[in-house]
């Protein structure tokens, strides 16, 4: 082993007085930190990744849809959810028809919402009234808009099994109401 050219330093040998001094200094820091506390932390969300909690979309279960089905029941064919009015809470859009068993019963398209404190969702808008005798296909909710393909009839003589007119539709929330932004361009199928 090679000898160091530097003489041994006094601080390299721990003596009881050094341990006592270290323990006293540490106790002083702990005592001082318990007296001098920082102000309480507050939760804050900043930046693009911070998003408010999203409420659940309204369910279609138990909703009384404004569709006349006689002895048959109303059947929700399909549904989709999204924030249509920009308030941060999702709405549900449902395509509903009567469960007739035969033929092509007309569809209704309804927008559902649930206000804070309400137990059940409610219908706030009818986009397609079943009285218009239309069937709905290619239905979607995307980017605040509802889109669908509407199948209808050129006259009352066309059997309900066989719609012969096809039309595209798009609705968006504008100025407090749902506005159809795709004009009717009905064409024969």
C-alpha cells in the first residue's frame, strides 16, 4: 500500500463530539422546518392536457320518445353520443322506430340530455319526425354534428318495404337550435 504525501486530516476521524454536533444541527433543522411551513398546496390544472371531468352521456333507458307505435314498442335502433352544443357535457342522439316486425317502419331521430339534478334524460330535439316516413341509415355523431342518410318515398303509392328516395343530412347546434346544414338533395335510389 502506498503512503499518502498529505498528512492525515483531523476531520477524517469521527470522534463523539463530531457525532454530537451533527445530531444537534440535524435536530435544529427539523425543529425549524416544523415551525416554518410553506403555504398549503392548491390543485391547479394548467396547459393543454388539463381537461374537466366529462359527465356520462344520457342513457336511452326509460326515455319516453315522442313516437306513436300503437301496441308495438319503441325500439332504439342505434345511438351515439357527443357534445353537440359545446357546453362540455355530452348529449345522446338516438334513432328510434316502432318494433313492427314487418315492413319498414319510419324512424325518428331524437336528441337527449340530462340537466344537473335530473334523474332521467329527456328529449330536447327531434331531428327526424317519424311522420315524415323516413328510414335512417349511416348514422353518426362526430365533431359536434349529427349525420345520417335518409331513405324515403317519392309518393304514397311506393310500398313501405321499398324506399325509393335517398338523401344526406347533417345537423349542427347554431344559435340555440339544431340546424340542418345539408340541404335536401333527394335523389332516386
